[in-house]
C-alpha cells in the first residue's frame, strides 16, 4: 500500500460518501460545483456519469460512490469536486462537501490494514483522526483504472463547442 507522506502544511477538502468521510489534498481541488447537467456517454462503466462543460473545457464526471461501492446517502446535497492533477481534470460526484481540514502530525495515522491481493486499497493514502471520527485520505486518480484514465485524458484534450 502506498504510504502518505505527511506534510504539516497540507490542507484537505473533506467530503462525504454515504456514511463515510474522505479527504483529498486541497491543492488538487480546482473547484466545487453544484451537480451539473451532464452528457451521457454510451458503453461506459456504470460509475461514469458522463461529460460536462465547464467554461469551455470538457470534463469527465465519475460517481465516486459507485466506483468505491459505497451506498449513496439519501437526501444528500450532491456536488461535483473538480480535481486537477498531472494535467488531468476529472469531476467526482460526492454526497456532501464538509470542510477544509488542517491536519497536524498528531491527527495523522499511517497504520492501515494491509492491502488486498488486488491492491484495490492503493487509493487510501492515510487516516486522519479528528475529534471522534476517522477520515480516509485518498488519491482519487489511484482509484481509477488505466482504461478510466485513458477516457478521462482523451476528454480533457477536447474543447466544448
């Protein structure tokens, strides 16, 4: 399992998926938008919501809940978090955006369960303890397969008409 490198200057965007809390490095977040109108793409995996037009840029949108096999929260305030990393932009549907976390070294725990044989947990980079809850720190791009990344990269190079 990949180890998270703790950085005391790092801040995280915390969001909800189902009943769980996750966080991504704030520096990878381009913006948060209300659930946009998307264009469905045929023959895509069920978690691939479609593509959206964000000020002339075509961005692929995935439902992170479906991708990670998490039951969506009912009556949630769905939002799309636009992430940008390594020149790739992707929108991820989340149930709620909760807060920005400042993680101190005492909040950070690296002791994660061993990865499963298929390395499906490689996207979890650490665990943060805040008050009485645990927040999983994740790398969204590591949760995507090579095929997912290929589709996202191709759509990122096109401009909306």
